[in-house]
């Protein structure tokens, strides 16, 4: 059984008590000062001669003499006040007229005199206590409170998060269930000599739910949860970060068992001694203190450190060793099953239409993180609300997905007929080459409606989550990427090519360089990783250099890969010139075509139109199939960007 620990009352409470005592005395003094004048607040001022006339006219019922001030009540029931001259004999007049009166002593009481004498001293003491409280113990935001920890304590009252609110990362949850079980029942492990890991490092891309997973651990275990960012430790003053680390662990020990979550730990945990001219002394001192607190002479029983980062490669090796972060949990982007579960979690409060299938949405969103999926559900709800629907339909999800993946439609710009035609032929080239090459991802949608920074776009989505990239796939993807420029040259000639393929050339260059420099897909360059040496092109050498001949060889291979892709795309467009022409005219007519509709248009068939196309008022969304331009809203425009970055 665990007994409560008797603790000494903190010094800050004593200072608060003294401060309120001094404040009360000051209020009492002010009350005494103004209390004497409250009795005359409701009386009327009259002259002394009027007072004498009232006595002689028997118009005074009673009086009170208080120094030079005389207050009397008239026979009319009203109170009057006058100031008598220094040589006036008011008492004789009152006695002669047989008027009852009372006199008040002009000397102040001993308490009042003492209070008036001590008032300046009490005021100075109160000001001193106030500033000392602010500087030392009155709060972590005071003038001297910059050495205090900025960790925030979260409890169940602030919104409990459990593992039910985290989906798509089942393996990560399983690794952390041991920590939860230890916090619930530590005797289960200690009686067998087992020790729970002191720290767990969550590693993964941004938006995968690392912070949410840490909160779920605290919610499941029902223990206090301290959260702080790595950048909160580092200040311009040397030693402040180390002081905050000590203070944070001191607070955590008082609330043990508990969890301390450090988000973006790479801000303070970078490898020491790296970079030009040495590291930052303040950051290194903070890291040293963190290392000592996590695994030093004093044991932190019941305090578990959970940290998150998406840059594990820059962390100091001493921080990652067993005894500090014993367990490193990878939190990757979810697969198709995980995406379906995440969509189900975020769609709990969203009314869904009968046509919504979350599995289809999950299949069409490869590479999406948990944050991306949450944004997708929110965007679909906003789109449904914008048109006044009572529930979210599949069309809202499709529109939201297009907006997230391709950008919002830009319908404020107007393209000329020549610009729109060149865009249609450019995108038709991408689509026809992507459909003709078997290793390319299936074409999902082609549009000449400007979205984001592109005048048109062809999106292709993989049928399954992609784990590997193969050499033949890369060559075919290069061909699809360069198909836009090949289409423009095939249609308009060498001299009429535009700057539209600029984005395609950039993406093709990135892919070809990765094939040559990192993936060893060039027989001439060989199986050597030149990626670090290639950084020397931008001025950041990584410790070794390559010869001029090797650089020239690398550039020749990159140029050759891109050129072969371009030649392949041009060959396909020439062989399928009729399908290419029909697809370009179809895009001019319908502006947006889905994958199956593209194949129909290429065969010379009209795209499939929905039977209930004109049924606009049944609360459901229009079909995602193509609608002729005459029945669409006014088309918009944008900048040609070519094929987007593959997922």
C-alpha cells in the first residue's frame, strides 16, 4: 500500500500569506482615512451666520461639535454642516438655547496615530514582497523565473485521449502497451526483477500521430502527463536550459508515476560537436543535463520520458543508448487498412451518406498521413456544408481529395483558346503514355481546370501502397513525366514548345539523380552512394569529393536517363497519334476526365454519363463522371505544372 508523503509547506505559500496581511492593513488604513468624512457626506453646507440664525430661531434640534466642524439637525429633519471661526463660542450659544449637543475629542486615537506612522513602512514592505514574489517564487513567468520549467501538466480533466482515438499504427501501440501496463501495475514487473524502459522515442514523418500517441499512453494509464517542446529549453543565457531540465524533473518526481513528453527533441538533442566552429554552448549544456537526469546517479523512479522527432539521424548517440531511450518506436504513414481505421475515427462526428465507402477513400489516398486524412474529412464536411447538404457524400470526399492532392480550382482566371488547347495536348500526352506503359501507376484523373499552381494536371495513383522502386518502373515513370514536352513538340513543333514542362523537367531530374546517385541503377557509375558528394554542388561537401570525370559521368547518365524517357514518350505518342488527338479534344470538351473515361475517349466512345445527371435536388452529389463543357460552370485557369510529384 502506498502512503502519502508529508511535505513541508512551500515557501511560496508563506510569502503569499504575508502579502495578503500587508494588503489588508493597507485597506484598513485607507478605510480609517476616509471613514471620518463619510458621516458628513449626506449633509448640506451652510455658513456660520446661518447656523447662528437657526439657533436664535429655534430651528436646531441637536448638534455635534467635531473640532472646527459643527454638524446639526434642523427641525425640518435635514442635516447641516458648518465651519465655526476659531474664536466662536458655539457651546455657549447651544447651552443658552437649551439645545442638546455632543462634542468629539480632537485628538486621534493611539491606533490611528500608529497606523498613520506605519503606513509608509507597510507600503514599502508590501511592494518589496510583491516584487520578491514575482522574481523568485511568484510564477514561472516572472523576472527571475526564466530558469523554471515550462512543462505543462495535462490531466484527464483537459480531455482524455485513449488508444481508441489512435488508429492505423497498431504495431506502435503494441510496443507501448508495456509502458501503460507498468504505470497501472508496477509490482507486476518489479517482483520478477524486470525494469520498465526509462524512455521511448517516437520516430516518424510529420503528421503520423506521435503526439497523439503519447497522450493516449497517459490517458490509458491515468497518470499525470507533462508536455514540453524541445525549443522551450534553449535560451540565449547559458545555463537556463539546464536549470529548466532540473526543474522539470523535480516537478515530475513530485507527481510520479507520470509521463514527460518532449516534442521535437531534435531542437535540443542534436549531436554535440557537429557543425562548423563547434556547437552552441547553451544547447550542449542543456543536452548534458538531460542526459544526467535520464540516467545519472539519482534514479527517476516512476518517471517515463517519451520523446518525438522526425529527424532521428541528427540526435546525439548518447541520447539513444539503452538506459535513456531504451525503446525506439517507428510511427510510419499508415497502410490501406490503417487509413481506413483513421478515416473511421475522424468521421465519428461527421454524418456520412449511404454512398460513402471509407475503404475506397483509403485506397485512393496512398501516402497520406493521419493529419492528411483528418484534413480530408474536414474538407469534405466543409464542402457538404457549403452547398447545404445534411450529410457528407462520396462526391464531397472526391472533391476534397482533389483539392488536397491537386490544389483548389482556380476559376477566377481566364485562359485564351490557344493556352487551353496547348494545356489539353500537354496533359493528353501524360495520360496516354501513362496508360500505355504497364509499370506506371494507373491514371486516376486528367484535368485542364487550373488547380494550385498548374494550368492542368494528370494524377496517377498506385493500386497498392508502394514499398520499393524498381529500375524498369523508374524508366517508365521518366517517360510519363517527359510526355508533356514530347506532346507539345509533336503537335506544335520544336520552336513552339512552351515553359509548361518546367515542373516535369524538375521532377524527372530529381528521379534520375536518385537513380544514379543513391540507388545504384547506373551500370557506368556503379553501386556507389554519391548522394553526399553531390551535395558539394550546392556548397555543402560531406567529407569527401569526387573527381571531375566522375561528375561528368554522373551528369551524362542523368541526361541519358531523361533523354531515353523522352524518346520513349515521343515514340508512344507517334504510334498512338489518333488516340492522342481524341483524348486532347475530349479534354477540351469535358475539361475533366477520370481514368475509365479517358480510355473510352481514346477508343472514340463518348464518356459514360450518369442517368440521374439532371437530378440535382435529391440531396445527393452529382456523378463524378464527365459532364460536357456546355453544362459546366465557367472554366478557370492557372499555370501549367505538368505531372505532380509521384506518391
